[in-house]
């Protein structure tokens, strides 16, 4: 089970934050989030000339009495904003101390708390092997504990299949929103197509790239037999200084390539490791990259 362990003082600070989206996301439901789309709600926005067939309830009869012309009142429509948290729960996320899954679940819990406190609709999906365990969209601070209970039960399993998980996610979540993907992105098939698919659906996409401290700075020595935790494939290596330098170069290339890809496709990106204090990540780094404010 994922270990959230959120400090009450830290949770109180979360209530002061909001999840940021850089553009207005169109929707159809009226709720707590004001958009620029004109519709029927409670706040007056403008007038336009009456056209035959318009609803007479929205004619301004005071103006008609003065000018003998019919004008229709327009209002700012308020709509729900959807915050989607897509959490990689494949078996590779069990690696590290703390485990990547525990760190990722805490990030999802913090972002979910922020969004629910701000009256956004929050949905969460734990993705592994192309399947999803879903926490259906809910709104309101009273739903926080249900979200936390869901996250505490998430356990790594299966292989990484981001493309399959994203396809399933898009089928089950039709409304556009802010999608935060928390993953190590160690998918043999790549991260490019899944992220492009999410952005292509009109979502505001943010990739939080998470690796374990031991993956960023491996402390290996001598002749070793390494086991892939997802495929159980084995490889024998000699952990020399030269090999470790080559590993770090490849890791830097991977991170740099993903950052450049995300920038080119309008996807937000932040790399972190489990060595970064969790509270610092949320209150400082996520603010710095504009995911929360």
C-alpha cells in the first residue's frame, strides 16, 4: 500500500494553493469555475440584439420600454474545471527507498487536495499494463478523504504501457481538463505518443518525471547481475567508474530529450527524484514551473 504520511501543517498550506491552467478550457457544465464562454448563469456580461426564436425570459424589458428595441441579456457561464491525475502504478514504480510509488502518491494526494479545496472536479487513474484503476470525478473538500483512501490502496503491478493506459483514459474521460502524468516514463515503447495523444485531445498536459534517488546516483560496485523488475530479464554488468559515467550521460540525454519534446508539444515538464523533499517539490518547484500558484 502507498504511504501518504502527509503532515497536517503541510496540508493546511495546501489549501492556499490553486492548480493553474494556461488557457480557458471549454465545457458544458455550469459550476464554480468561470469561463469566457457566453451562456446562462448569474453574472451579467453584455447585450445583443434580439433575434426571432430567442428565449424571451432574457429580454431586457426595461430597455425595451425606453428604446422600443429588444435586447437579449448575455451572461458569463460558469463551468466545472477538471483536474486529472494519471499515476503510473507499474511495477517499476516499486523501486527505491522511498519507493517511487509512495512519492508519486503523495504528489497526487497534494494536487488532489489543492484542486478539491478549490472546487475543481478531480479524477485519478492508477495506470499499469494498459489498464486503469479509476477514482471517478468528484468535487468538494469532503471528497479529500475518499481520494486519500484510494491512493493508499494503490500498489505497483504489471508492466509500463503508457500508450495503452492513455488510450483507456481518453475513452473514459471525454471532458477536457488539466492532466498531470506522474511517472518514471521508463516505457520501452516511449513517452512521445501518449503525451501527444493527451495534448491532441485538447487537454492541458503536465509531465512530472520521477526517478528514485538510486536511479539518479547509483551506488554500484563490482560485477553484478541486474534484474528488470517488470520483465525479469537479467543482464550481467561490471560497475566500473567508466560504466557509471556512461550511464549518467545516457540519463542526462533521456531527460534532456524529454524536456525538449515536451516544450515542442506544449506539455509542461518537471524532473525530480525521491531525494527532493516532498514538501519542497510541491511548495517550491511546482510553483516555479507554474503548475500551482
